[in-house]
């Protein structure tokens, strides 16, 4: 499942294919936020997530990822 991770403050975004490892999701969030990739991402809660059709997802990306892993 393609998901777009967007920082609404800067419009910086990255597209990822779920499912993937949780650590990789955190790394991508760090890139979108332009923060230290190994640090705690306090601003990650402000990120927005969209599906391939551009619909905003209201569910947590980690829950979606877990559900896709089965």
C-alpha cells in the first residue's frame, strides 16, 4: 500500500510502500521532518498521511503497517 508522509508546515513529503519495518518508518519520518533520524521525533505527531488516491488517513501509520503485515 502506497502512503505519502507529509509535514504540513513545510509540505515536505516522502512516499513509502507498506508494510515495512517500523524503524524504517521512523527513519522516513525523520527525513520528512528534517530532524536527527536517530533521535526522538517529537514533531512526528504533526505529520499527515495520505493514500495513493490523495485521501487523508486518520489511522496511525504504525497500526496500518501492522494490519498489512497480518
